[in-house]
C-alpha cells in the first residue's frame, strides 16, 4: 500500500507538471507538482523505519480534526479543477 500511495502521488505530481502551463496560477501548480513528485521519490528511498517513525509522530496531529482535513482536501480539489477550467 505504501508504494501504491507513492506511485499515485508521483503520477499526480507529474500530471500537475504537465498541465500547469495550461492552468491558472501555472507557476504555483508547477511548484506543487514538483513538491509532490520529488517528495514521493524521496519517501520511496528513505528507509521504511524512518518513514514509519515520522508518520507515528505526525499523523496523530494531522488526523486530530478529520472533518477539517476532509474539507481542506475537498477545497484543494475544487481549486485544482477551477484552475484547470479557467486556464483552458
């Protein structure tokens, strides 16, 4: 599952890099795409124990407010769709 998640993150990052020139806020989405792609590759080469230790420390903070996390993800998805529609 770990590598599946990293693969999907990498594909999304590459897709953002490919489509950023056609989107509103192109430079911001290009940076976001690079962050997703590079961080995914780095997580793939970092030893699993380091990643797991980091996750055990940070995930409880990130999931403390699941409704806010879900709302933020939903809004980010809408922003990406709007930027793509506006840029086309």
